[in-house]
C-alpha cells in the first residue's frame, strides 16, 4: 500500500469490505434456511403454532441491513484510515 494515493487505499479497503459482505450474504441465505428449519423441527409441538418458513422479505431485509451496516462502518472508518502514516507504520516495531 506504500506509494498509493489515499483515495486508492480507501477504495481497496472498503471495496474488500463490500465483497466480504456479499460473500457472507450469499453463504448465509441457504444456511439460515437450514438452521431455521432445524430449530422449528426441534421446537415444534402439537400445542404451538410456529411459522414453518421464512418470508423472502425478511431475508432481503437482513441483506439490506448487512449492507447498510457495512457502508456505515466504512464511512466511520474512512477518517481513521486516512490518518494512518504509512512510512511511520513501516518503521514501527509492532
């Protein structure tokens, strides 16, 4: 990252966050359906009425919330990332 303009560094970091969120949403959809069905099967009884499927609207709302929180965290971290001195970071012992 040394030698890149600050804007390009920000783009690398924050685009990576969006890609990771996209991967997580794609992987989470099938897993959440399986886990939901498993929990409903474990909790079901003849005396309770529990919905046995997840509405697609709820899944989409969860995906939108994930992207919203990712974008919000990117905006909050933008100032901190731009303050990092790359030369000083290379010289530090840590």
